[in-house]
C-alpha cells in the first residue's frame, strides 16, 4: 500500500503553520546544517523560522519571577498544529498555536513557555464550550480508577487516544472533512483576535484571512470575559527532551529534482504527524532507493532526529533501521517500542552476572532463619491463566473468635536486585514491564520474572507480607508487616476463582482445577476463596461509601492464531468478582504500606498521588449533561461515582448509556503520579482522588514495576531489616519522575499494540458488526461508541451516502439532520435527525473507511465506521423507532 500524505495544506510541502512559504534556492528553508545561504546573492544569513532558545540563566530567572511557565507539552494527535501545557493555576490549559510557536519541541517534552500578549490569546466563542481547548489529552486514567489487576490482555485494553475519543461534543464546529487537518481554516468555534504574524512582524503570505479574522482585529478585547480567553504562549526553552526523537515512517524522494537537496537527502515522513518531517542523508538510504523509490513505498523505517536548526522547516535525522512491511504486526510493534523509547534489547552479560549462577537455586539456610515461615499455610495465587510473572499470593485463615487472618504475600524482588548493581540500574532505567498483545517486554531477566521471584506453586519462595486480623466486615483489628517464606499450594486462574465464588456449596470437580499440593485440599482452598470474597465485598462497599470513584472502561482481549500470531477474534474482557477480590486486597496492602513508610520516613517516602480532575473540563461536561437532561454531581469523586451508578438501570441500553458517560468523564481525569513526600509541602496534595484516601503507594507488583521495588526497600528499612535510606528527597523525586515517564510510555505502547491488532483483525476478518451509541454531534460529523469493542470513532457526513445534511442548535443542543439518498429512486429520501441524545443505540459496523488513516496505526486501513439501514435508508437516528443496520464498506 502506498503511503500518501493526508495533511491537506495549501502551502507547499512541509511549510509549518504561520511560516511564509518563500522558496529559497535550496528548496524550502535552508539546507540542513547550513546557517548561511550558499547563494551569495542573499547576502548573509537566511531568515530564521524558529526563535533562538533563551539561555539557561534567563530561563531560571524567568521561572523564579513567574515570567515564564514550565510544563509537559501535549500535541493534539488529531490536530497536530495545536499544542498545550497545563496551566499552573489548574484552569484551562495554555494554548500553543502552530509549529513555529512550538519551537522544535516534541510531544512529551518538558518545556518552558512565555505567554503572548493578551491580544494574541485564543478566543472562545461564548456559545461554544470549546472542548478542543484541552483535546490533546490521551487516556490518562490511573489503574486504581479502572482496575489494576487485569490479565495481560485486559491490561492492553482499548483505551483509545483522543484521535478517536469524543473530541468535540461541546463544540459546534470542527475540521471534520475526514481527511486530516486542513490547516488554513478556522476550526472549533475559535476566532483569532488578529491576523497571525511571524515573529519578525511579517504576515504569512499564504494564510487566507477569513471574515472572522479580518473583523476580529477591531474587537474590543477588554469587553471579553475572562472565560472567553485562553492563555496562549510560545516555547522559549526545552528543559528536558523526553520524547525519544525516534519515529517510524516511510521514505520519499524530495519533490524538487533540480534542487541541491535532492542530491543529498531523502525525505522521511513519520507516521505520527506530531513529529516533523526529517531530511535523511541519501548515504543512509538503501542503495537503489533513488532509482527504485516505489519499491520502498510500503517499507517501514525507523529514523532518529539528530538536529533541528532554527532556519530549517525540517529536522535532520539518521535512518536507524529498516523494519519491514508497513501494516505487518512485528515491524509495526518494533516501531512502536522504538518510538516510545522502550528498551527491548537482550539483557547484557553484566546484568546476567548479577543473577544466581548455580541453578537450581535454593533459599540459603541463613535466610530461612531471618523470616517468618508460612510454608505450611494455605496460600495460593489468583492470576490470568496465561500469566508467568506471579507477583502476589493470598491467604485467609478463620480464627476461633470468628475473625480472619488474611495475608497478602508479595514476591521479595529486592532480595535478588542488589541496590547499585548493574541489574538494579537496568531495572531502574526500564522502570516497568511493557505488556503487548502478543508478548511482554520484561523489566527483569526472565530467570527472575518467571522463576526465582514468581510465586509458582509448590516451590519455596521469598516474600514480603502484610497480614491482618480482620472482622467479617473487613475492619482491621491487627496489622503485621514482615519478610516471609511461603509455599503456594496452587495457581488459580481468575476463571477458577470465579467458579468457586459462583458455586459456594458445590465441590468443584478435581479435573476442573489446577494441581493442589497434597498438604491442602480443594475444599480448603475453595473455602478460603469464599471467605476472601465475602470480606472483599464488604471492603469494596465501604470504599464507595467513603467516596471512592471507579470508571470502568471497556477493554479488548484478543485470541491469537498459535501458528501465525495473527488475531482471530476479540472480545470485551469481563471484570468479575474474582478480579474484584484480588483488587481489594491489593489496594488494602498498598494503603497499609503507604502509611507505614510515610510514618517511618516522612521526607523520603515514595508515594502515589492522584490529582483532582481538570475542573474546567469537568464543569463543561456537567453542563453538557444537564443540557441533555442528565443531572450529574461532580463535586467530589464519591458524588460523581453515585451519579454514574444511580441514574441507570441494568438493561443493555442503560448499561450502554453508562459506558458512554464513563468515557466522557474519563477525559478530565489526570494521571496518578509517583512522588517523594519530602518535595511536596502541602500534604493535601498527597491525596488520591479516585480512591479518596490520604496516602497510597505501589507495593504489590515488584516484578513488573520498579517503583514497587523502591517501596520494598523503604519498608525493609522501616522494619529494621536494612539501613536507613540516605537518598535526598530530590534524588528520589527524580527516580519517581522517571517511573512516571516510563509508565506513561508503557501505557501508550499497550494501547497502540491493541489498536494495531484490532486494525489487523478488521483488515483480515472483514465486516465486524456491532451496536453503537452516539456520544456527540458536530456540524459535519458525529461520534459514536461501538459497544461490542469499546472503540470510539467519528463518522464523517461526507463519507456517507447522503443527499444533504444540516447542522443547527436547538437551544443549546447541537442537532445534525441527515438526508439519505434512497436506493430506490422512486423512494422519498430518508430524513434522520442526529443529536447528542445519549439514549440512542443504532447498529454500526467497523471497517476500513474514512478518515483515510488509522491515527494509531497509519499503515493499516483504519477501524472506522460505515452505516447502512435496511431498505436503503442508512444512518443513525436518535429518535426514530426503527433501528438502522450497518455494514462495512471496504
């Protein structure tokens, strides 16, 4: 398949928004690396496209004075000329308009910005709750908010980024043509207060001046309310280049065959349009690329940016590797991992030398004497059936007084990872295991992940345990922390545990259970599971009474062909009581450890906080729901949870409506973050919004998260097993920041992996039919949630067989009327009204249609939507009694 460019832009190839498209003697912009023109008639330097960065000293002084602002740059994946950083006051994000204002910073970079004069700020129309002002957010739900103990398939659930999440159900306008972003038109109900000018005062000769722009210059900006202005800024410095500077994409010849550049460079076109196009030296390219460029039209390459000069529209890069055919799973996967900086190389010999060398390894006798021996207790694991890295085990022993001794036993990874060793450094650098659909990129060598640390059954294992005495209602009477040794009696899957929960009085046949050690019976394990389940239900109920929030989003799991590795099918992973059982006790252990380490080390505790949602977005959403006749209370996490659970029944349409609202309310949520307690002065900021608790940390998954290893070391010091930590709070915060960065990268990679497999499934399997529910309406498109797959997509009117369509606002409600072309010429055209009427549930199908690129896997036909109704009347209808059908248009 060819790799066309879908950036509809009237300017010449590659000219950034806000940059004049003057063509110099060497093509667009300057030759890479050249500060001065080689054409002496230009007399001196070429004009700069980008501003020179401020000095470190000036930046430091500006930040201290409050004249400059720092933040993580988010580039909107749907409209790559729009970028944002969070506002320090927690209000609407600060807007960065165009490539020039972004000043060579890439998505995820920690940047310093300078606010523009107020007359250049973005203006939001009063009648439009311009949702796109924060639309660059990707899926930031912390796992505590949506389930943190899911199987690998579910961890790779389909939480799409905003390319496909309801992007503008509040707005009345959008760039909706379905062909990418036409940069020269005003979008999103936004006016400019002045004609965009270049840094040196020159007007952009190619930027058309619309009526809105030309008249807006005369507006009295003082009369505008603060709500209608969005602070706008430009990047003046990059504090930390967090983006990997690597990209996957396609090689092309330069357009101008007569230019000097044509003889030296090829053009690398990244799949991710948030990354600039890159000049790569022809000497890096395949030898026959210049003579046979079409042979490489579908070949995926990795390119790394090495420089980006002030006077060049394009970056300069080096080709790192040819991956293979675009659209194939393994080349695409390697590209995703490389782009997000995931280290998937083999562990070095220095690292492997840190592991026990004499195998099979046995626990040294002196270690046994230092630990509480629990090997005779009935302890077991509950995990996905395919899991190999078993972090946690559970036990539940009834006591004579009617209480229970409940234990959470976590693999003692810190025993095998000496602090300061090569193994420690690599694990700290990787920071997390990365779960793809088809494989895992482990944080630790497999000998540790799958054997020595993994709590495999009927084997002595070193663990760190939290043991409570609990009442049947889950009230904690006693609590004990310590190093232990266990011998798991069996490895239950979630399915095994679920069958035990669902058959409380029936014996599960032996053949339906995994092997159980002779010292314990299946009845003993069954009873322990039932006791844990009953206590977990009480714990869970109390958590929500105390104000916790849960936003369960649909998660896709795939079945793969054992020979080809291709997806054969997919289904929504069902989160059941057995998952909830494990989750409750993991949460309990994490909270207990958080309090223990914070009490011991108030300046050096590694904790996890979840900031409150972005209030502007949240309030806009509440107002939107109010317009739709849904009363929502988002004053607290608990109030929002009650609103999401109380207003719906349990029929399938009610559940679908809840799914739509859950997706909508996920958008304002912020990331949960690791932090060092000594760097935050205000303890109110320690809180975890979703769990509604004052202190929280991660302790229960040290095989796959380095933060947990750090917490294990702190807990060991708190209990006197090792020396007190000497690390400074700011050094610990730096490690916490790195864990946050790698965790987010891992999450994105998991989502992209799921998106890749879903796209391949659609391509290979043909039509996938499903019901969907409309989430939002724009002037030329509408958004739906495909219920069966949890996929959110935008349907463009110009991709449908319409005679015409008309957008209007009825009061504050946007409404889109679709007039369909009848199949039978003698039939009257079918008229359908599409409004963001949440109770609608038409049938749609997933298949490759517009927009022309899958935003998450651009080399494959996108899993987009086509609609067709019986009798030729096609489309979605909010109010009509008949349910239209749908079919894929390939």
